[in-house]
C-alpha cells in the first residue's frame, strides 16, 4: 500500500515537537500516558491520539523518537488508523508486530512507519488497546537489529475518544 505525499507530510509533521507548531496543532488533553491533538490545515482537520514508549529495547540503540498513533482524517474518510514509528527505517522484508498478551497483529511497513493491514485489524487493535494495560511493537531495522517498544495503554480510551469526537 504506497504512501501518498499528503500522508507523508502529515507523518513528518507528527514527529516534530508539538510546541513548534502551536498555531496549527492543538493539544486536546493529556490522559496519563496518552495525549490527543487536533491539526487544522487548509480547512482539513486531522485528530489523533499519541503515546511514547515507556520502555525501549535494546538499551543504548540510537534512533529517532518512537510514537504510537490512532488517527482520524474525516476529509479523507480515514477513521481509526493505527500507525507506529520506531524511529528508524524498518526492514521491508520483515513484518512489524503489535503484541499484547496472547494477541498478535502483523503490521506492514514503509520507511519508518508501520500500519495495521486493514480496517478489521484496526478495529481489533483498538478494542484490545481499550482493555489491555500494555502493547509491544516489535520491529527490525534494515541492518537486522530487532527492537521492542512497550507502550502503556493507561489513558488510551480517554485520548482516543477525545480525538475521535474532535474529528466527528
């Protein structure tokens, strides 16, 4: 599933610290380990819930920031888009895995982002995120180094509901 240029610009924008663009992006609230945002750009609205890992492995591995997102872009008819960046270019020959307890989901990657494969998986992942306490994202760099990022799900439901409502 190729990425379009509009989506790429959005992805790059998400990686920039929020206070750098205080005029265009607004925090809708911080809920424990999650935060909700709304971005308005040329009449189009994007809302998302975002978190950072509480634990990253291996320790000492240098990379850009990792983030887990659930996004809404009404103009593009995008709802519940689950995506993640681990702060490096993923090995495109390996799947990225989202895992919590016995639940495991394969994500496809392009560059330094990975997404749930379809709407059905997105729905299942979000349902899991609302009830679980932690989710792990397991990926592999182009050089073969395996990473595991642990995300707390404390505050996810409130951040998710806030983002969803703001873009409805």
